[in-house]
């Protein structure tokens, strides 16, 4: 069933027009049945509405390249999966790597207990004594951890990195308490929960405890896309003791909640909300940092994403002047998965090369 569903495309004019054609056909049938079949005419009217909305939805889906196929839409994995933490003599080889889930308790943050998606490289299964570097990838808003595996095609990219260079574990944690209404910016917030503490303490502790990781900054990177790109840049700059590499795909460089009514004031609360916003805006504090302490930073944007390009170009000279190692690249696309998929393919090998390699 998975193979069948994965072959039903949802991106492009072909699927849009097909769904629209079904909607029009249902409307025509409803009209033909209007006088003599009262029940069936309303059945086909309902089907017309369903498929009509579906066509509009698939147009939006195509614009952002979110669900590539029907399996993605239904949440059915099209990539290898395993249960548990892939340890012990019973573990089977996984030549294509595999995704598992790790439950992250919120011991330090009280942010909430969520499952992190974790991609393990083939070498994790074939070399049971080795410890591996980790890259943490944070999703955007709205979004969820599995977006990296579905919309961004992450499993294939992760495997390509493992086959062509240093293998890495890729962890995709939750970064918003409510994926529909939240806008955490991965900071500690009275309104949105202690996302920063959750990501930097609870997630790291759980992954280091349950998996064979390199447990120092030289073996860790952090990054993300859109809001998650901002998170990666901000958390990486604030915690060079935890992360030695940052990947920022289309992330803003200042604290700017996009979907939270009340903006920064609502996010941080208190009389000192502006000071807290400034302390979480890389463009405002980066001039105080010593780039020789790291992290190395990849800044990437779609060539059609003018606002993000402007922000990255504004912060780039200061990062370079402060001694940071910075890579700034533009690829075709805008603020969408067409770019983020390509950006991940470009950024991840760069990041993996800069981390400590797997070791016994």
C-alpha cells in the first residue's frame, strides 16, 4: 500500500487539474440528477465541494512543495524505520539508514514531552561501538519534525551524506508546543514555554543518554529552516559550548514572531520584553561575540527570497569581522520547500565535514 500511495503525486499542475476535473465531473453529474434523484444529487454536490477544496488545497501544496505524494499526506513513512534506539545484538543492518523516535522528557524545561524523529546512518548499525556526531534540525512555523523527512526529502539527503562523507545522526525535535497556534522562536517564554531550555538541555541530554553520540560541542551542530533557521542561528551563537556548527536556511536575524498576536511583547512578557528580544536578535548582539570560539555558520537562502537575503547580507560583514567562519549561499527558489530541500542537500555535507568524525 505504501508503494502505491507514494507513487500518487500531489505536486504540480497534473494533480491539481486532475482533482479539479473530478470536481467538475461531480458537479455535472449533480446537475443531471437534480430532478429525479434528490439523495444522489446532494451526494455529488458534496463530492464537488470536497474535490473543489482539494484542488485549491493542492494548489497551495504545490506552491510550497509540502506533500510530495499521497503517502506523505496520510503520514505514512516512505523511508526505513526502526523501533527503539538501535542497540543490542538483535539489531539488523540498515543499508539505507533508518528513522526511529526518541521520547524527550522535559525535566529541565517543563516544555512538554514530545518524540524527536532521529535518523541513524547505516554505519550506526554496522559499527555497534562507534559514537557519531549529531546535527539537530529545527522545523519552521507552522510545521512539525517530520517535515524534514517528507517535504524536505531528508532521508535521501542524510543517506547521501553518510555514503559520501562523514556519517552523522540527524535529530529532528519538536520546537513549538502547539503546531497550529504556536510561535516559540525557540526561546524561553512565559507564553510559549521554555523552548530554548528544552532544545539545549532536555533534547541534548536525552539524545546523548539514549544514543551513541559524541558528547561535546565539536560533535554537535544545530540548524533549521525559516523559524527553525532563526532558532539554529540564535541558539548556536548563544551556546558555542554546545554546538560548533550552525545551518540557517531562510532564517531571520532578529526576534520577530510572525504569527503571535502582540509580537515580542507577548512572547517575552514583563517590563523588560524589549531587552529580552534584543538579547535574542543575532543582528543586535553579534558585534559583542568572539567568532574564534565558533560556531561555523552556513547562511542559505532561496534566490527569490529578497527579505531574507537582505537580512543575511546585513549580518554577514559583522560575522566575518568578528572572526566567524561563514558560508553564504543562494540557490534557486523562495521561502518554500523547493529551496529548503535543495538547501539541505547543500548545507548538510558542509556541516558534516566540520564536525568531529565518528569514533570508537
